[in-house]
C-alpha cells in the first residue's frame, strides 16, 4: 500500500507532490520530491540500494531524469564503483532534460538536504507503489478504450482475458511490457539453476517429478517449459500426470513443514486442469496411490477395516496438499490461462498440468480448421508457461497410426492434429507399456487336451509376459535442454502408480 503522506511530510511537501499532469491533462499518481529525496540518500550512502526490501527499478521513477540517474547509479555500483554527484557528472553534462533542472548542479542539490536517509525504506516503497498505481491507471484506461471501441470485431471475453493478464503483471510488480534483459542478469539466472542442480546432489535443477529416472534424464521440470506428454489410450498418461502432480505437491508440503522456503524446494504447488475426469475421480486415484489400495476396491467399497484406516490416515495426511484441481469441462485456452493466473496469484503455483490438450477449445478464429485451432492452443500453453514462469505439462492424444504398425512405440509424427505441438514444445514425452499390447495377444490357456504347439505358444507368450509385466517406458522424443532416449519406469496398475526401478545397469539394459 502507498504510505500515508503523514509518514513522510517532513521530507517533501504534500500540496501537489502526489499527482502530475499526464499528456491528456489528467493527473497520475507520482511524488517527484520523494524521488529526489531517495536519490539524494543513495548518493550520500550507496549501501542504501543493497539494503532495500522493495524491488525498485529505474522505470518505477516518474521523472525521466530520475530514471536515468538511478539507472546510472546501478551501473556504477555493478562495476564496484561509487556513485556520487562527482562520478555521475560526466554522464549528464550533455543531458538536455537535466539542464532544465539546473544542469549537473542538480546532482549536488539532491544531496544537500540528507533527510531522505531517515526514511529510505518508506521513500522506496512509496515510489514503487505509485508506479503500480500509474500502471493500474494505464490498464484501466486501455480497458475502457477497448470496451468503447466497436470498430473491430467485438470479442468481450478476449478483452476481459487481456485485462486480467495486464492486472496480473501489475500484481507481479511488472510495468507495461517486458524489458530486455542484459546478459549479466540472464547469466545470474543460469548460475542459480546450476547451483540448484549441485544442491540436489548433481541430479536435477528443476521441479521434481518424484521419479528418479525421469529427473535424471530431464534434470527435472524447468520454468517456462512446455512439456507434451502423449500416449495411446490405456498407456497411463493420465496416471503418470497425476503421479507427477501429487509428487511435486507432496514434496513442497513436506519441505515447508520442516521449514524449507518454498523458493528453495524442488516441489511445487500444482494446478491440475482435468477436462476429462472429475475432481473426485482424480482424488480417488491419489488416495488409492497413497494408501496403496486398488481403485476398484475404493469404487466398490469392499474395504477391510485395516484398509479403511489406511485410507482415512492418507486423507488426513494430505489435507494441506497444495494441489488444486479444476474439472471445468470445455475450457477455452483463454479461460484456462485466466484461471491459471488466478491460481498463481492466490496460491503461488509452480506447476500446471492440462489433461488433455485436444479437449481445450480455441478462440473460434480458426474458421473450423482443427489443425489451426490446436496450433493456437499449443502456442497459448507455451505463452502461459513463459508468462507464469512455471513448467506446463499438457497431455495429448496420438493418432491411430500407432496401432497399424508392428512396432507400437510412438513417434513424433503420431501426435494427433499436431499443427505446431512439436514446434512449441520444449520436451515431448511418450508413455509406452509393451505389456498392454502383449496382453491383447494372449492365446487360449492350454488344457490336458491341447497340442504341443498350443502349449509352446502359450509358454512363449507367458515368458514374454513375465519380462514385460509392470514395466513401462517414457520415451523422451524431444528435449531442448538435453538428449533424447528411453526412461525406464514401473507401473502398478492396481494403484495406477508409476515408480522408478532400481537399475543395476544402464538404461539400455531395460526394455
């Protein structure tokens, strides 16, 4: 909130200092005197910048000259130089706007009072909050102008979605438009990611999937990445997505209970958009997995007393699980993005899962062209991942071409109505269970009257079945950050639960 003027009225006048006329003759929230007092305090004591709790940036200053002064102060401090009126002078001798304020002598005047040192935190907070209020004015003005302008196609839901996106940026402390990021800032972000990988024992740097073999192959789920998880019906893609959602949320919950900060945890609050299954069906799966009770028993109610106690304990244990399920059917990509932004703002989610991509609807502008509509949806999901800075996992169907091949392992060309899915995705995963297809080839069980050929055929099938049972493979078909290849998994169908096997050899030893 903006500090009351009474808190700072000793430092600058309150008569007209909190409003400045804009180009339309209206007044925008600002306080030029507060900006000047803060800059004076910084020039007297550079340490003020290091001790700020407010994320104050040059663009938060209303006066353009103050923006340039604060930006130059940052550049000097980044070079381990000192920022004073003397060291700033060479950079502003030819500044025309500064000449209107008295030239470089204005820099010295900033430090003459020194009262800004008494309330640097308050000053920084007010400058920052007034910048956010100006941005709210900008958002509101654009919303009103857009609502009044009916010259183009009227699309009120699109305008509402855009307004919410703009408000989300304001809530995150961003001003209109993303600014270019210098290499130093980008490099620091990269080093933080490497540091996270080191702290995890050299295994992964992103959000955890809860599956060691997947984390090892992908280094976890990375912010702003779009991951496509695809498979034919019966392969378990919803089960795998549910497992990942639960594992990430459970890890965050457990870490916070022992005092680990959310930003330091590889876990994540998770938003699960289920366009196919209801929220209670997904909850049933998670409870079945946690209590290790078959979903069939839960649905039928045929539980022993001991199983019911395990179920009750699991339910109580997961009361605070940061997993948020939205089972609204028929969502458009715009509505999904709006809901995801809201969950990010309210619950600070760190992972979004969509089950599944083809059940989403586009904006209606694709002119009944399904491929174009799917392309719009996949681009929208990638944009969402970047906007919220979280990984997004989107489940996808595969075409029936898989069933027509002798080798049932999926390929990138099998992505149904692919459009730009492969292009937009940072990773593409296929889940494959040979057991599923092998079970479909099961011959009749031989009896005492069966021929030797029949017995041998069944014996061969059974031997192969024992090799495939409970085994699954995650095929990493595309990965921008690393290599592709197969990742071994185990699948307990009675609990719809994927786990990682203990490998004695390499991945190539596991089929």
